[in-house]
């Protein structure tokens, strides 16, 4: 096991060394700033987030002595060394369950050597000698679940990784672009993008290629990852000076600019790159892309999960799309979906095969899943009961949609075409964008009230006219309980007032309702105008609050910048 120690000094190179050590499951130490004569290097290392321990030199020595006898630290000669990994399937299953409940990510189909190695590293940090001790620590310290999650997601990346592969990709794309009709756009998806170096490398490469070929298609790159921390760094596009080892002087001058001792990606590159959080194994993929670059991500997934995500890549790509993998990755599990163009540099072309992906992918049972219960065939009585329940739901259940806290429509129930413009089962769109104009304000106000109070909120007597039909409807927003405290869901119910039932032919027809008087119409319009004013007032208050938050954030950034300047 590697160990990194940063003591008193100036500069930032030590921070990069600690990151590299930590990414390989090493343990990192930094001298506390209060005990350091020169705190520039310790400050940089602590700010990087790569320090496991921040101690005085004496305490660092004591901790090193403790670590040296930990059972997961290899002490045998290098030629006979055998890695010792945490063992215990019951405990591992419980650990994965805790991480899944907290983060929503299931690591049971990730490479077991990798996940166990990361767990072993956290055990060393917290002085746990076996999985039972570490599980007990996790249960008592929920914040450790997030630390373990971040540790498992640590990845090593840099600009233009494997330059020969980039040159091979450029060579193939150059030949393709010369023999095809001019294109309007070129879209790239980079799943597992980490801190963004791969995305920006491809953006620079493609812009240079388009300039060389004399074409100007709109370039769009989508970088996705599970780690919000990594995505934040990718969006900032701020990297240390040592990237000059991987980026040519001409590219540094053209595509970067210096900011406080760092290199930042220029606006022309950042504007064509979008970064978003995504679970490749669970969330819907991007579509109509020309290139999927998934390099050194598949190596962290087991064989079953690799086999499951390959059809997702196949679905995402256009007919002539390319798949770009890392040097240790192959398409062995998807030879029917892709063909090799350059086996050495892992460049593959999409085959014209039927699309067969599912999200989430269908996976075999994990060794850490709880024992399966036996499935018994449904009896005839249960079958007709099930059909009756379905009939009742379709005919009598209220119309509505299930949304999350972002107002994204997750599920549609019943017939909502009268209330929503284009909702359909499986849509993933903002409810306010789908709602008809006359319902947007009431829906927004009711949803915000339900979110703030966590109780059902009703709005009755709303009028809606659509395609020549006028209805008086009731609206209700009902909070739904969630298994995860991180997510909230709401059922938005639309209910129109039932018309007066028809009377038998031998009875006198019901009297026609009198038309609305001028006073009644005036009162109704005044009420609607008051509601509009109230919603505008709420929007203004929210806008002002957002401006205050932005102002506070800007002040914090300025303060941090001044503090950084003072440390130089």
C-alpha cells in the first residue's frame, strides 16, 4: 500500500501526488496548518479533498505506526505479496444496502475487487479490523456512507489519455467526414466523464478536426457521471498547471487561459460541453449521438453489467455512430451490436441490429441480493381479481400525474389530455410546460404549497376551456411518502365537476342553467385577476430571493479568492 505525506512547504504539486495515491487506494496525510512553518502546500492539499488525516508531525508518525500493522496492509516481500481484501458476504450485502439507500446507487454489480479494495481503505482510515466493525461504524456514522460512495467513485483521468488512440479516432473521422454529406451537428456522449478531462479533450480534438476539414457543424458534448463533486469540477473547467504535460503549448494558448495559477478551459470549448449527473445503469440514455466515448468506465463494472449497458450504447448511436472504449475494454459481450474498426485503439462501429435495451437494464441476481422467494402461479381467482382492479383503476380512478420535487412528470394516470398538452406514459417533462395556460398558475401555487407544508392542497372551482369545451375542475396535490429521504414525490389530481345526470324520458328535463350575469362574470374575472397578481407577487419574491442567494454566493467566491491570494 502506498502512503503519501505532505509536510510544511509551498506549492501545489503535493496535492496532485495525494490525489494519485488516494485513487490507487493509498492513505494520505497532511501536516496541520497550525503546526506548519509554511502552510501553502498543506493548505492546497487540504483544499483538494485528498487528505485522509490532518495531523501534527508527531501524530502522523503515531498513525503510520498503527497503519503498519493493519491486516489489510501488505507486509510480505513484493515477489510474494498477496492482496488481502475484506471478506464477509452478509456484511458486504448490508454495506451495499446502506449505500444504496443513501445514494440511490447499487454497487453490487461493480467489480468486487475494486469495491472491496475501497472498503478496505476506509476500514484502515477508521481503525476497523473486520467488516463487522466497519458496518457498525457505518450504522453509527451515516456521513461515512457518503465518504465510502465518493471513494468507490474515484477515477483517474487526464487530458488526451492514450494520444495514439485519439490520433486513430481523428484519422477515421477525417476519412468519414470527407465522404459524407455535410452535417448540421455532431453529438458526443461521454458516460463516466469524471472531472471532465476526457470531454474537453474530445471537444478540442473535434474542433481542430472540423477546422482542418473546413466544416462547421454544431458541436455538442454531453458528459455524465455519478459523482456531483467530479461534475462540479468538470463544469468549472479549472485544472492545475501540470496539465501542460498532456496538452500541447499551442492548445494551451488557444483553448485555455491562466486563472490564479491554474488553467481554465476557454469559453468556446465550455459552451459546447454539458455535464449532468446520470446513473448509466439506471437513467435514460442520450440519443441520436454520433460518438459514445466510454473509456475506462466499463472496467469498474462486472461482466453482467457490461453486457447490460452495451445495448444502451447501441440504442444511443446514430446508424453510422462510433463507440470509443479504453485500452482494457472490449465488445466481447456485444459482438452482434458492434464491429471493430480499429481493434488496437478500441474504435467500433454500430451494426444495423435490432434495438434491445432496457432502462434499468435487466440484470442477473447479485451474489449480495437477499435470497429469492419462490414464485407460485397465480390462481384463476387471483387473475380475475387483478383484471377487476385494473378495470376499476382505468374507469373510476382520478386523472393525474406523479411528479418529483423538480416538477418532472414521472408517471401519468388516467386520461390527462384535457389538462396537459402532450403527456403520455413514460414522459419525463416539466409539469408546468405540459399544463394548459389557464392551469399553470394554480398548479404551480398548489404544488409549492404542498411542498412547503407537506400536506394535501386543494384548489376548487377552476375554469378551463379547451377545444370548445368548458369545464369546472378541482385540483389537488398530495405528497407521497418516499423510501429515500433525498427524494419527494407528489400526486397531482385533476377532477372535473360531474355534469347533471340525464333524466328518464317520462320526466321533465332539468331546467337549463341561467346564463352568467354581468355581475357574476365581473366577480369571477376579478377573482382570476387577483389570483394572477398573487402568483406574480410570489414569482417576484422568489426572484428576489434567488438574486440574494446569487449575491451571497458571489461574495463567498470573492472572499475565497482573496484568501487564496493571501496565501501566495
